[in-house]
């Protein structure tokens, strides 16, 4: 068997131009399929991160009925027992309490409606990396009486760092909520809807504003492995009593989940077309190779080489060529994928506005998971090996007398 591999290697080196063309077809096939797979995964990871990483988290725990009628009367008490049950879940990375309500926020000349969110600064950063979204000023601490304003809301109110804003709303059990707070920092969120209407303050200040004492409206939960989302959801529902509702991000935002799933399915068709084009490219190279080597193979059979040995030799050549092209393709795609991950594609104008209407950034990075590279490499390798059946069929049908007739 080793002599067949030895001859196959000699044949590959004997005609470098033909070998380079064959490897190049596989090389570009791997690069294109890896780029397509990386973009597909990167885009949808980014869309999900826009939803769960910017604000909602993968899971939220509310009082029963809160999500259908979101007001402070459906808040619940913070309890050590509930927190311990959350911590006991193996795949939960972090969680953070929130007190959310709607109100009016006013500057000297302008009043706007907004979402007022009380947060534990440290726990919130662990859950959503909110500190990384700070664009100007300083982040708040737990005992602060200052607030963080989102960039769009700050522009609408025409305020800057150090200005004082006034918050008016309805507190717990219909009480009046009113307060004034200095602006300590400006946040920028990728989701335009959130970026235009959110105001963050320490949860102690929010409880004092709305008169909820030790009550909150939600625990926001981040998980270690997104693929365990459904299992964690069911585990929490089993462990917690009926006073609470546990909702994952897809249940809280079904329209966004459906949009992501629809786009994901459409990308599968695009990737299928790409694989079809890859098949044609490799198949065309194989046809060219067989036409060039028809005389050579006819001569080998005529001088006594068995077709079975010739088939094994061609299979060895095909596997070595395709494997070489796959390895080079994977190595060649790494810097391209890394570059597009660091400097992602950005849509403009109409396309960007369409994505922003759904609350997404129109930014399309690539994913750099090693799994993508070897999966696409194996996929192209399998395509190349299957298409190698064509030379085998041609050898089986080869008539050495006709093959030795040189074309004019």
C-alpha cells in the first residue's frame, strides 16, 4: 500500500501546475465555506448578544403575572432563599436584581418618557457588562445618588455630565415618585430603542424613589453555556414555587427570536448554494485532470497495470490533494476571519435602519470558534472525496486502445 502513496506523491510533484490548480480549487472552497459559516454564526451570535448581552439577559425571574402587566404592584421581595436557589444552578454565571418602572424625566426645557432602571452596579456589570457601555463620565456606585443616562435620551433632553435631571412617576401602590439626580455618566447601547430611552440609577436610590422598600421587579440571569438555556429554564421552574415566573429571552421577545430564526434559515439556503458552487468548482478541476491524464492512464493499463491499482493510486492522489488544499484553506482563512472579527462589516443607510428597527446593531462580525474551521474543512474534504468517484468511474470505463489514440 505504501508504494501507491509513494507513486501518488510523485504524480502530484511531477505536474506542479495541475496539482496547484487542484489544491487552489479546494483552498478557495474551504476559505469561502469557512467565511460563510463564520459570518453566519457571528451574525446571529451578535444578534442574540444584542438582545441578551445589552440588557435582558438569557433569563429573568419575575413575580407571577409581571410580564403581562409590568408595574410595581407586581414586584416581589428579595429573599436569601431565592438567591441561594439561583446560585445552586451549575450553569448560571451571574445574576443581578433590578427595579424597573416607567416615568417622566425632565431637564430645564424638555420632558421625555423613559425607562427607569434601578441596578446593583457590581452585579449588573457581572451580568451585562454595563460598565463597558460607559461613553462619558464615571460609573455609579451602590451608595450614589447620581444616575447614568443613555446617549440618545441625553441628546433628546440636551443634557451633559454634571447636569441635574428630574424624575416623576408612579410609585408602589399608586404613590407619587419624584426626585432630582445629577448625571454622572452617559451610556451607549447598540440597541437603538434602549439607547434612546433608558435611565439607570443605584437600586437603593430607585427603591427610595418608588417606595418599594426591599422589593424588586426582576432577577436578570446570565448563563455559562447558551446551549443549556432550555435545561436551566426548566430546572428553575421546577425548583421555584408558583409565585415566580421564569422566562428566557425568546419567550420575552418572541418577535425578535422569530426574526433571528427566519434569517438563520435563509442563511442555510445561501450556504447550500455555496456548497453547490464548490462542488462544480472541484468537479470541473477533476474533469480537466482526467482529460489531461487519459493517455497516461491508457498507457499504464496497456503495459499491465491493473485498473484496481490505478484506482487506488488516483484515490490516494485525490485524498492527498484535497487534504492539502483543506489544511492550506483553514490556515489561509484564519487571518481573514480574525480581521473581520476585529473589524466587522457594517451596513449603512436603508439596511442599517431596517436592523435598528428590530433593536439590533447593523454590525456583522465573524465568529472565531475553532469548531467552524474544522467543520468546514471536513465538509469540503467530504465533498472532494465523494467527487473523486468520478475519476474512478472513468478508469473503470477506460478503453486503453482508445485512450492511446492521440487527438489531432
